[in-house]
C-alpha cells in the first residue's frame, strides 16, 4: 500500500514530536539527559498508589471498572473545584471537566475554538505540545516576545486589533523558559484584553512547584476580579494536571471553564475517548484525600529546589561567559541562550557524543527563531549527574565558542 496517498489532508502538517523522538536516544543509561520534562521517578508515591488501588478495588471495584460520565468523577471534580477556589473566586464542580492529561485539554480546546487559518496569540517561545496540537489548523500565529518577566505585553494591543480567535499563555514557570509573568503584567494583560472578546487559555501545570517567592494569582482569578464576579464566567479557560504533582503516567488533568465552554468540550471529548479512565480517577481521588497532596508537593518542592540550585551553581561555574540562561522561581525547566552563531540542533549532535542531552529551543519557537537556544530540565537527574552534566556541557560550549569560525562537527 502507498499509505501516504490514503492519509487525510489534515494529517499532512502533523508530525511526531521531536522531544518524544529524542527521548529514544536519551533513555540509554549512559546518557545524562536534561531533555524530557520528566519528574523524579524516585519521588512517585508508589506505596500510596498501591494502597489506594487496593482500597478502590475492595470498596468500589464494580463502579471503578465501569464506563462513567464524560465530565468526570463527581468527588474528584468537587476536590478540584475547591482547590481552585479562593477568597474571590468560587469554582463549582460543574465548571470542571476531567481530561486525559492536560495535553488532551489543549487538543479539545483547539478543536472547539479554532478554524483553519485563524489567528492565535501565543508567547514565543511556547509549549511545544500546544504547537503540535495547533499545527493541522495551518494558523497564523501572532507571537509575543518574552523576557525574564514573561510575555512583553506592550506588544499586545497591536496583535489584539488583528482579531485573534484565541490567546494561549503558560504564565507561571513556563515551559520552556521557566519564567513567570509578574503580577503587574498579569493585571495589565487582563486590563488590555477588556475591549477585545478573545478567549484566553491559561495552561498552568507548574504553579504548585514553587521554590522562590510567592505563587502569583492565576489569570482566571484576576479576570473574575476585574469583572467584579465571584463565579467562573469570564474569558479564561484554565487547564492543569496531576502529571507534575503526582505522576504523568496516570494521564489525568482538568479544565476549569465557564459552563457553556464545558458543555461544548464535553461533546467533543465524547467523540474522542468517551471519558477519562474511571479506574484511574477513583485511584487519584483516594490518593489525594486527607491532605496527602499538600505533603507530597512540599517534598517535591524541596527536592526540585535543591536540583535547580545545583544546576544554576554548576552553570555559573562551568559555562563560558558568552552564554546566558533564565533563572526560574519554580517549575521544571530553564532555557539557555547561546551566541547567535551557535545552532543548538548542531550542538546536540556533539552533546550526544559527550553523552549529555537537552532539547534544542527551535521547536518551541514560531517564525524561524530560537536556533541559538536550548531547554534544560532539572527535576529528573540526581545532583551528582546534574553537576557532571553541566561540566560536560560547559566544556562543549567552550569548544563551540572557540571554534566559531569552523563548522561544527555533525
Ligand atoms: C505547558 C504544558 N502544558 C501541558 C502539558 C501536558 O501535560 P500532561 O498531558 O501530562 O498533563 C505539559 C507537559 O509537559 C506542559 O509543559
């Protein structure tokens, strides 16, 4: 069969994720990998999940193994609604849709909101998985450049006048840069959006992984405050996940949104997977009871804060002065900025020979930019491996800078 001629036209622009492909090479035990967005596996609460699974099977076996509603398990929706509510915002269980990882949230949101060739505002760089989701729609991106304080919102009014269909932001400990939109910029952003009826997607998987300073209020909260309402009925569609605070293998995330949006997303989700695994929802509901999540997140913060600090100190020590990098207050990533003449994709080939891996930044960028950047994950490798990895990378960077007139070996 000539399969290519049978594939639907909309799949033409769909390609496999570079990171997922890269992970095949980086899982070799001798490679020190800073490539994936992997949580530390030794911190997965295996015993707690084992106990929860036993309890679920003993006490709720038949229901947990049955089909269930698309919206998700009522108890879990209530738990999440309560967690998202604050003094000024009251999120109801009906505002919550349980999804199969927040990646599914992004896919459903795209399917509900964008038509081919629409315009979408996003940060540049932004989350690679969202770019992959949006690819088949052949969109016109309206990219917003970023600095240490997140999106440079002064560029927004001009973009908003171009009638975008959607705006997508990862405002807190962003993937890939680890940067955070400051409180003042959040307020200014919400204010700037006032005259424009554009839905705002707030993708927020990392805000609980905070190591320095305070967690900024969500755009969802600030939006409701600016409208003077307590209920979730503004422009924000919020998504987050258990992947980074419990385990990504469970594949459970959620969307919080106004009721008409939830209604439409439910209809689209039905056609995708009917519902997220009933069994896994029961297990998570059992795991998170009694404040477990709070103590677990505290432990994650301690370990990841230490790893971030070790990575930053080692970079300071080993990296040449021509190179700079972001200083994240939380999350799992930081970004390295190289001199313009170094291409991080070419550098990666060299790095793999040194048995160290990162993700070239170009895949997080739109508009053919970011060739001289790469992303490092600091949650997965142990402190000695982080130290050794930065040493190898530092040497590699020094070599690349010294040889700037020579083509890099590929
Ligand atoms: C910004 C962002 N959004 C969404 C996701 C998807 O997460 P999951 O599908 O595991 O919930 C990730 C994963 O790395 C991410 O970094």
